[in-house]
C-alpha cells in the first residue's frame, strides 16, 4: 500500500525531475552507442578476438538485467529516489575506473559492475515519471524520455567516433563519468519525493538469487551457443526460472509479482512485443559498426556519422509519437512502428561490400522512424496497464525485457559470427565470412519482427 507521508511527490517539480531523469536516461545509451565505435581500437589495444568483443556489451547487459527486478523491489521498500541515486553513484565510479583499465579482464569486470548501477537507475526511472505525471500527461513525458534515449543513441556514435579518433577510447568513459556526477548532483537538488510503496515489507533475497541465476544462465547460455557449456547454461537458466516461478507464486512478498503477467493480458503482450523488438534490433548498430569500419574501411568518426541517421529519426518520432498517443491508440501506433521496422531490416539483409552509403542511410532512417513510433506508445501502454503500486515492477519489467532482448540480439549476432569466423580476429581474408554472418543475423531479425507484429496485433485486440 502506498504511504502518503513517504511519497512526497508534491514537493517535487515534475518538470525539473523530468530533466534529471532524462539526463540519466541519456547517460547509459550514450555509453553503449559510443563504445560500439571504439570497439576496433579496444580490440587492437588488448588483442581481443571477434567473439570477445561481443562480451563488451553482453557482460554489461547480463549484470543490468540480473539486478533490475531486485533493485526495483528494493526501491519500493526503501524509496525510489534513494535507489536511483545509489545507482548513479555506482555507475559513475565504474565509468571513471574503466578509463584506467590496464587489460580486457579489468575492463569487462568494471563493465559488469556498472550494470548493477544502471539497473538501479532504470529500475526506478519510468516509475518516478509515472508517479509524477497524471495519465493525460504521462504519454508526453514518456515520449520526451524515449526521445532523450534516442538522442543519446544519435550523439553516441557521432561524439564517440570523434573522441575515439582524436582522444582515444578512454575518453568515452571519462565523459560518461562526468555526466554521471552532474546527474547525481541534480537529483539531490531537484528530486524530493521518496515513493515508498512497500514500507515495512521484507525483501525476497532467495527469490532474487533464483531470478539472477535463471537470467544469467539464460543470457550466458544463449550468447555461448552452440558450444556445449552454452547449451548446459541455457538449460540451467530455464530450469531456474521454472523453480523461481513456483516459489514466487507462493511467497507473501515476492521480488516480482508474476500475477502482473497472468492477470493482465495487455501488460503481458506489450512486454512480449517490446522483448521481440529489442531482440530483433539491438545488435544492428554493433554489426553495422563492424561492417562500416572493417569491410568498408571507414574510420570511427565517419562510421558514426552514418549510424547517427537512425538515432536522429528515433528521437524526433519518439517525441511525435508521445504527443500523438494522447489522441490516437498507443497500441495501434506501436504496431505500425513494428511493421516499418520489418521493412527496414529486410532491406539490411541485402547489404553488400559495395552498397551505396546513401542507401544505407536511407534504410537506417526508415528503421529510426519505426523505432520512434513503436517505443514510447508501447511503454505508455505498459505503464498505464498497471496501478500505482506496481509502477516500479512495470518499470523494471520494461527495462528487463529491453536488456534481455538486447542480450538475445547480441547472442544471435555472436552465434552467427562464431559459426562463420570463430575465435579469430576480423581480417580482410575473413570479410566474406563476416558478410555471411551479418546476412544470417538480419534474416533472423526479420523473422523475430514478424512474430512481434503478431504479438502487437493480439495486444490490440486485448486492449480494445
């Protein structure tokens, strides 16, 4: 039950708080998208092979996904603002230390630790926004938040490419740490509410451990296919999830209330659509970054200027979709966005060593429009389908399906690269094999998006 004394949202200016939360939302995607442009240089410095490169993203994703649900539950018990600020502090410290990493093991470890901080930030971000803004204004606020994320993805490749080219890859981490300090200070000044929805309830530690084991096993196993240890890890992860589900349904204070899925068809199908969307799209930037720099011979800054086109359109259309969701069906808008994405990814399947750059940019623009139209309306449907007491759980679920989808996406790309190239560095002699792995990856993404359209259509019927 909500505690009115603890939920001092009336002391917080929604506009100022939104600025803080959007700045935090800018931070993590900027780090990820700019780091994609630095991967070839990091690989040269640490002599990392192609498969190890994929773990630069996967290690962070696994950590963030594991901690997101437990962090959101903890936020309901001790306060969303407190967990948000602790997360910002952890993320900022890890980014600063990453800039001094002497080897790939240290860098990967710090990336994984930063995921715990990121989980605390994103497990509370949407929940605080939903608590501050009434339903009639929530779509616009979520649209602004989504637009900020995409603007971050837009500036990440551009600025990341420039920083990598002129200042080295270390500078990306130092800039991210600087932004983190700004977010922490702004949060202490402008966010006054606590939003303690479950004060006095116990934290489900055993459920959190089972959840973490299940998700880690699933993501690691999927990313390690078709190796034997990958298959074993996948089976262990799925088994842990089954045990977790039975345990949670019988627990008085579960770390995650599974009845959100079983008793809310709109929430379940909207979350499934988001999961499929991220699984089919998240690795596109990673694959195209390698394609542009290795196969096409562009430096990081020029590759970033091409990749920025998608994120710019994502940002613009997220704002437009957030505003239009006040007048039109958010469910139908999200379905339209997913349909546009299918067409865009289908075009990526036919990329070759000589595809004109203007055509690549055109495809990325189409994808950006689709992403923008899908994201904020779909998030609005998810957050509006639950009551106030479940905002943190819905926010964490949104983040978890995003991260799990990203991990699956990177797993698909990693599997394709592993089957075609193996544990070898990407050199000119292996470019044909890399092109084959890229085409296979995009074909799988097309199939996933088609399934996503079906899930979105089923959600529309349930919503109606």
